[in-house]
C-alpha cells in the first residue's frame, strides 16, 4: 500500500478519534443545557397558564379601564375606541391604546373573539401582515432610469399556547394573545418590542399575578 495513503488514513483516523472524544466530553454538558432550557420553558408556560386562568376582564366590555396609566417603564399616551383594525383585516370594533418608553412605542388593540372566532381573526391578521410586507416597493434612480422593485418579506411565526408572535423583516413585531374571549394585539418595532409587556398589561388589570418560578 502506498505510504502516503497509509499516513493519510492514519491522520483521518486520529482526527476522527479526537472529534469523537470531544463529542463525548461535550455531550453531557449539551444535554444538561438543553434540559435546563426545556424545564425553564415549561415553567414559564405553566406560569403564563396560571396568569391567564387568574385574569378577569376589568369590565364586561373593553374600555379605558383596561389600560393603566403606567406599566413599569411604559407610559400611556392615549386610548380610544376603534371601529376595527383595517390594516390587519379585522373589521370588529374594539379599543386602541398607545404606550411609549425610552425604547419606542407599543400599539395595543383589544377586540372580542370567542374560541372559534379567534382562529379566523388570527389567520386574517397574519395574511394581512404578509401581504402588506410583500406589497412594499423600493424605487431607485440609476442614471436616467427609474427602477421600482418589490421587497421580499421574511416572516417568522412562533406560537406557544394562546400566544402567537409574527416577526416581519427582522424588526416589525406583532404579538397576539387570546385570553378568555378577548384577542390582544401588540405591535412594536425593533427595541420597543417586548415579551413581557403583554404580561404586564394583564397583571395590572385587577389581580395579583403568580410569582415567577425560582431559577
């Protein structure tokens, strides 16, 4: 057998053995890390489930009492009834509020939706978000020629329990949260997006929230 081939095979074998050894050392650590993430996610979901179960609407119909003047760093700018949310293809009346902080603003809409209606409203809203992103155009001028092109949209959607998060073009966030017959919609851009803002709103409307799990 050619000597170079033998040496090459030996080198490959040694490299393979090193990789296997590294994998054996790292595997328990990766397993524990994955296990920790899973348990933390499960604990958080259980806490959210308790929050939803404990929450009670501040009034039979959504009104200004649903939107506290302050939610931690967030300050209420305005709130008012709305006939619908046309940009999300939701023709149902509800209430709108706008909160701001040093990170930017969060727009909130709340509309009534029973267990069957929520799926239809969510589907229509997500389709509207995608169509709006696809329809955006960019116009540039090269020399004496004007070029118009449509921007392709990148959409990421994740769901957990009664919560759905849609992210468009990297920095446009829309969070849907359905609780006891009400669909909450939270919209923000970039740093203003917050996973905890929806929880703060529910926690501030009439009950003591369950304690966060110890870590």
